[in-house]
C-alpha cells in the first residue's frame, strides 16, 4: 500500500504524542533528599497536569531505525492549548506543519503545496492513551492503562529526573508501542523527555527546550499556514 494513503503511526505520534514530553512551569515540593516513590511521582504529575493550560516550546524529534542504523532528526516548534489543540511547526530538515484538533489531523507540506487530511476518529483509543500520560488524568486511570515502574533517578541536562517505564496493557497498543520511557523533572513534575520503543527495536525520542507554560497563545498559532491554492488530499 502506498505510504501516502495510510495514516502511519509516526504521524499520530507527531500529532498527539508530543504533548507528553513537556517540561517546566510548576515547582512542587520534593520530600527532602530522598528519591520519591511511584505513588508520590504520580501525585505530583497529577497536580501539575491540573494547572496546565497552554504550552509553547522548541522541539527536537529523533527516529532511530535499528536494523539499518539510520538516525533522522527534525527540529521546530510546538504550540499546545488544552482542549485537544496542537500545532507542530517542523523547520528542519524539510518544513512541514502538523495540526491536531479533536478527531482531525492535517499535515501541510510546503514543498509540494499539499495538505494531507486524517480522520482520527477510529484512532480514539490510541489518542486517548497518549493523553493519559500526565495530562488531564488521574493516577488510577494511568495505572489502569499501563504497567508502571519507577526505574531510577537520572540527571538529564542538569535537571534531576525520575525515570518511569510504562508498558501498555492493551494488546492493540502494544502492537504499535511496546514500551514508553518518561524522564520526569523533580522540579516541575512534568516529563522532559520521552522515548517510544516500537516492536522490532526501532524507537522515537522527543526533547523540549525553551518551554513556556500558561501564556496566552493567539488563535493564529493554531492555523496551518497554507495558501488558498494548496491541494487537499483525504488520506483515510
């Protein structure tokens, strides 16, 4: 099947997985110098998630294909507004804009002046599971959807983090993602890095810098910058 006529999982990752890896914004107390346990981490993440309304950040995505030892990296900007509205503006190496709004997705490719339209309603379970990772959810629901472990503490770019391992309980989800690793800041209690491990060993990581939280974002930040003559293609 031609790749342009599918809604590939990496596209869904790009559209919805991104909000899971945001850092900064809310400082919550750490219990002395002792590393927190899993229940404490989840409690702090829930409190941070309740306060999160908007996010803007610089981003870097890296996709690693293990078999052929291929590493590809994209950089750009992210804008997120609570209410399931996300815009990702990839600048390098090839410009493109990805918009996710409720059950619809769009990918605009300036080079060919084309917008691919995705109906994600059939992917609701996948979308919802991604949004469970620390955003608008409680610990009980998170534990219901994932088997979770607190692996260790780790210093990541000067930020003390706790490293969480999440294994989807859903067989359908595990067919797409076998394991997720989150690095959660002990200052903000939001993830600062994520890693999606796919069956077969390939993986996708996301890092965010220059994060700004709960600042007013104009409606124009969530518009695809396509000219009127851009060709629209329904992918599914």
